């Protein structure tokens, strides 16, 4: 007796529909893991997962990647010249602070 299974292309299109709906509407998975010993809580791990499209994330205000230098396209990368410029600025500021700070008289023994 042969089993009548539906063709696999129906399952694939069903998966595409589900994925399309999840990306359109969003999906949130939340959970807590707590480790306790003798009723004393030792560790709590909070897990939050949001799955949605980029458009939906922007719509709900979760567009942090747009402002992250490492992730945004064309983001400014820190270079060696930037570091040297900052170090030179720090040296100038330290010299100015040292010039404004009164010197303590040497203590006599």
C-alpha cells in the first residue's frame, strides 16, 4: 500500500508564505533561564529575540545599525592618523592643565 504524500513544492511554498508573514509582521521570542541552588538564585539569563524585516525594524524604531560605525555602509573607520591626531590633542591639553595647576613647594626634611 503506497502512501499518498503531497508534492514537496506545496510545502516549499507554504514555508515561503510563513517566512514572508514572519518578516512582514515580526516574531518575538522571549525567555528567562534561572539557575538556583537551595532557593538562592545564582544566575539569571534573559533572552530576547526579534525576527523581522529591516523595513519593519525601522518602522518600530529598532534601526541601531544605521548609527553604528562598524555596520553602516560608508561608515568612518578610525585610522592611524586619527589616533595620532587625538594623541597630539591630548598632549596639548595636558600641557595646558599642567601650566594652570599651581606647583606645590618642595617639602623640607
